C-alpha cells in the first residue's frame, strides 16, 4: 500500500498523463500477482499428484502382500489350477488398469503444467 501511495504521489507531480502511467504500473502488478498465484497453485497440484502416486505405491505393496497370502491359503486348501489361472489373468488385467490410470494421471499433470505456463 505504501509503495502504491508513493508511486501515485510521484506520478501526480510529473507532467503528462500520470494516470495512464499509474494504470500501466497497476496492470503490471496485477499480472505479476496472477503469475505468483498460478505458480503456487501449480506447485500445490504437483505435490498433490506426488502424494497420490506415493499412496498408489503403498496400496500396491499392500495388495501384493494380500495376494501372496491369499495364494498361499488357496494352495494349502488345494483349489484347482483353473482357479489359480483365473486369478492370475485377473491380476494381469488389474495391472493394465493400474498402468492406464498412471498414464492418465501423467497426462493430466502434463496438461496442468502446460496450461499454467
């Protein structure tokens, strides 16, 4: 505020169209504030994306442990190989879903970065 008052006072003393010059300075200050806000929002988006990917990694490890335990239990019970193949096929399908989700997340982050720059 003090800077704006000093600027207005100095420009008021100058000859010519000081209101025009003051308006240009104000527009530049608003543009810089907008850039700072965009950078902060982009940094927040990137940190959120990193946190999401971290949680996905944790969930993946948890699901792998659960799958191993389930397969151990199924093997001890003696279920047929057909059921085990079905589970493995489902696991492959789930893996493709996971990679597709990761790809979509990266594409969204790319467009967020590109659109804010």
